[in-house]
C-alpha cells in the first residue's frame, strides 16, 4: 500500500490541501475559504473536512499529514506563538489538535518556509544552495535555504521577513510592532495604501469602498497614477528589506512567491533599484530575483517534502 502525504497549506484567505506522492506528484486537490470568524476549532474542522474529501478521492492508502501555516512558533512543541493574520490561532496547540482530529501523524511547518522548500525541491531555486523565498500575499512571509538546508533558527522563528522593520514609526502591525514590511508589501497593504492615496479623488479607485490588490494592479497597468504610485511604494520597501538580506545572507537567488508576486511588472523595477542602491556591490550584482514557478503548490509540495524527509530520518513513527 502506497504512502502519501495529506499536505495542507493554511493561508490568510484560502485553505488548500493535496494528496502528494514521494516524487512530488499531486494526485488530488481540495480547497475552501479559510474560516476567519470564531475560534481555532473552526479551522481544525475545515482541515478535517478537506482530509475526508481527499481520503474519499484517493482510497484506503496509508497517510501522514503535513500542515503549512502562517505562524510564528516553536516548532519543537507544535504550538503557535502568534499568527498575525489568523489571531484566533495565537497560543493554540495546532499540531496536536489536528493530529487528534484526523487520526494520523502530523507535522507542522511555517508556510513561507514550506514554500521555500517546495521551490528549492521542484521550483525556481532547485539546484541552488543558498536561496530566500519571500511570499507576498495577505501578509509577507519568508523562508531561508542555507547551504542546501532549511534554516529555522533556534526556536523555529527564523525567516520572518515580513516583520523586518522598514519604517520605525510606521503603521502598527499584527505582530505587535510598527512599520513592518508586511504593512507596506502585502496585498492588505496595497489596498490600505490605495485607499489612503485615492482620497484626493484623482483615481479610478476614488469613491470605491471595496476593492482588491488585483484591482489596484489592473488600475496601475491601465495608467492610473495613484495605483502606479502604490506599487512603487511597495517595491521601494520590499527592495529596502531585500537589500539588507542580500548583505546579511549573500543568497544566490531570491524567489518572490504568493498572489501579489503576480503584480511583478508593477513593482520589480523599484525593488531592484533599492537593491542596487543599498546592497554591497558584488552580492547585489550576482543575486537573481526570480518569480516562483510552483504557484499555489509551493507550500503544499514543501510541507510534503518535510513530511517525507522526516520519515526517512526516522523522526515519524509511521
């Protein structure tokens, strides 16, 4: 009987799940909106529902589970410290609760680290020893691959690129700090900044009360000056953060992933400009900025890779 991973990627907007084979083949997919009302139990219930659908679709195989989630935590105990974009998870023993609810061994991984692992395994940074993956979505996440190995730090909190401070007295952040990159380079930030700048009435966005980051992008491509400026601001702050990472970590490749990376052509010039201005010349000239290749599958494949590796290393009793 085959062994598969039930790989789940819990995002601020959507919960995705797939059945993944050891070679990275995805056999079945499911998804639903991420529950954002109520307590953490609603998220566990949604995961259980998708697990049941996957099991019904694939049949009576042997499963383990991997869950990638947007959290700052001590991975060794499987308990969430804080989750700025899903605050109902703060302090919640997510790994234990999911494992008990679905009845199979479960591993937990930061979602951006999982995306970095996925892109390193089968995507844009495969074959590269030192890479950084920055996920641009509802929030901003980061994953580090150093000397070919995921780097999580002493407590499992390494790679929180979205919480690098780029504006010391800037907007307050869900993590408790102020001026984090997440407040200037996420989809949420794009909408906020567009609302702020469109108040003057000289934008196609003026007067609208409910629009998305993709609509701001469409406006920018259409020549709207307010929308263009929003993406320039985003690119500026993203480039500022990445230039520091280039100086500190000297990566070969920086992979930009997540839904907001689809607006690449609206912000990448400003991002590269800041790296050229601020980073050391040799690593700045050498580092490659590339778009992720795996799309929504990066986190799913990454957490599946972690689960399979844990079996090989004898860390999971399955």
